C-alpha cells in the first residue's frame, strides 16, 4: 500500500467528517514523505471546504517529516505520533500544540482506509 492511499483516505475522512475533525485540529499541515519526496497538504483551517491535496501549501501551521513506512505505521496505529517524535522517526516544524492534536486526523483517516482482502 502506498502513501497515496493514506492521503486519499485522509481526504475522504476530511470530506465526511471535516467539521468534527476541525473541532480538534484547527490548522494546516504539510506532510513531507522523506524517502519518496512526496508532499501532501491538509487544510482544516477554514471551513466548510476542508481538503487534502498533493503538493505544498504556503505558510502551513505544521510540517510533518516522516518516511513512508512510518507514515503507514502511524495510520495503522502501530506507531503513536508522540513516540515517533521522541524516537526521532517523526520530525515536526511549526506549532507544537497542533502537532499534539494530530492523532485526531490519523484516527479519522484510519477509519477510511481500505480493508485488506484476505
């Protein structure tokens, strides 16, 4: 599974539950996937048009730098954002208080991830 699938699920979560997620995470974030050089942006600042897009938005409140494998672990719940940050697996630039609320976005995304076929 690729990070594109993760951010497609995040977009689905934001469209379905944007106002609910916005209550917990009011801001913009850029996700830089360090090993693939992919960049995705999350905008939960001004509703009702919340979005996840490929590419970088200017003046993001938060920048998250992580490898694709660890992004997958964050979404699956196998890795907690705070643990990843403390271990140096996840790098954060910007508003640290917003970074602490990233879990709300990740858990909403997890619910929209495609289920693995057995």
